[in-house]
């Protein structure tokens, strides 16, 4: 039986090749990244955040963005997104064969200054120019509202701070916008209220969420987001990546594991288009490439099907 208010289908966006690999110190080879893209497409993933145009000095793991985009397969229905942290990165991204350009603007002042070395006001001023660049380059602009609900070393982010970025994104011509649960300490109530408000203010805006799992609430936040009308959820293979700024067990500090989100949606009868058995091969391959164990519950605990097919151990 389904839960009233949930959608029949939801888009799932894979961000592991960007948000995941930026947390792995040793760079993964370009050809291995392209291999993973092939595996993702085979599994049914259709929206892939494949690259970042951050400074190569800051993130050498992602310095091969242009080479990756030159080598990925062009498959009808598959959309590639690249992330630009600022106007300079957006200029580098403009002619690399992307479908979407994502730009991060933090709702929290301190995170903006520490992560991008610019104030929120400066980032919003750049956003207007990035919007013009995206339009001229034929790129779909997606704005990420980082720390949309909660910020580290501070606590809750105000509604006014969040909406300041949302309004600026719409004015800059964003076709899509996602509210990021950056800290992993967001709870379902604030996720539901925040997404509902943006949907009410801008009914034609494509609204998604980026999920982290520090507090274990990612599945609950995914449910709340879908009930509030979110069009897509973001996660990464094995939960790789995410906020590693502050102390905590690394197994809970990453992104929401996309295989856990697929498993959740499968159980609820929500169509994702992703074959979970094939997707698990992606996570296995990334574990081989990075040496990082998977943090997903699907990997560690199995699926409903795995448990149903298990046999009781022989008695001695």
C-alpha cells in the first residue's frame, strides 16, 4: 500500500563523480571515471553530475573535467551536469559539452566565505552574470542552495536567508534549484516546509534536494521532500563524499547513498528507472577504485530480496 501524497515517479541524480570523488585524496583516472559513467547509464541513471570546474589547485581530483566530458557517451535522455563554484569556473564550463551548469550559493555567510572565499552578496552578484553566460551557452542553469536549513558551527539557517538565494536564483534565470541538506543534521519537518514554500512561491520552478546522512535522517528527509513536491533527489554511490569538515565517524558523514534511495523508492512503488542490481555494480567498482568502503545500508545489510532469499544456517 502506498503512502498518500507520494509521487508515482521521482528523478534520482547521481553526484558521486563530483561530490564523492572530491573527498578522495588520490585522483581517479579519467578513463576510470568514464567507465563508471557507462556503468551508471547501463543501470538506468539518466542525470549525472559528472564534473566540477573548481580550481585544479583546490581540487586536483577533478582537474580533468574537460577530458571527462570529451569522453563520456552521448546517449539520448542522459543529461550531464557540471558544477561551477564561481564565475571563473562557469566560464571554463561553458564550452565543455554539458547539458546543465550547477552553481553553489550558500545561504550561510560563514560557509560561503570559508568554502568559496566570497560573501553571499558577492556570490549573488556573480549569479546574475553566470545566468547570462548559461543562457548564451545554451546551458540549463541549476542553482544549489547550500546550507539551506542548517549550517555547521552555527545551527538553523533562517527562512529569510534561504529565500534570499532562492529569489536571486529565479531572477538569474535558473530553470532548476535544489535545497541542500549540507550538514546532514536537517530534519524532515524543515525539509517539508522549505520545499513546500519554494514550490508555492515558484510553481514552475524545478525543485530538488541534495541529501546528506550524518544524522541518519536521509531516508526520512527523502520522504518529506517527495511529499512536499520535490522533483528530484540527489545522492552518490555508496554514500561517498559529503561534509567531512567536522568530527564524526566517516561512515555517516557522506551523501545519501543513491542505492538506498533506489531501494526506498522501489519499496514504495515509486518509479526511478534505475535497476538496483546493476547499480550495485557501480558501487562495487567505486570501492575498488577509491579504496573507500560503501556506507550504504543496501551494501552492508542487503535488500529485501536478499533477505527473503537467504537460508537459515544449519543447526549444529
